[in-house]
């Protein structure tokens, strides 16, 4: 039985109503409207989401993405996004 491609596996999961639970760095950036370069800058500053390493792949889980979004929403609401480390990330 031949192996299915990543796209074929994704279609099969979607057809069964099974949501994805992790994304590559490129996919995460596309989902959240940021560049890979900006993600790398956030990571360097300790502001990126938690990553999970599986063999030679780096994945960002849905739970990690949710925590990251909540944290950043709080930072924006409290004004921290324009001061301290977050301001450095935008430069």
C-alpha cells in the first residue's frame, strides 16, 4: 500500500471532521499573519509560543498557540506590548 502525501492525509482528516492539533513554524506564521523572520525575532526574545520537537521537526501545538494568543492579548490590553521586550520585538 503506497504512502499518502501530507495533503492527502489532511484531506482525509478533514473529511472525517478531525481537526489538526499542530503546525509547522511556517504554517503557524501563516495562520497568525506574521513573517517567519518576525517569529524568529520573537523566539530570540523569549516571546514566541512553546515549540515541540519531534525528531527533526519543530511543531507548535494548538494549546501552545492558544496560550501565546491569550498572553499577547493581555499584553496589548495592559499596554505592555509597546514597552519592554515586546517593543524590542517590533523594532
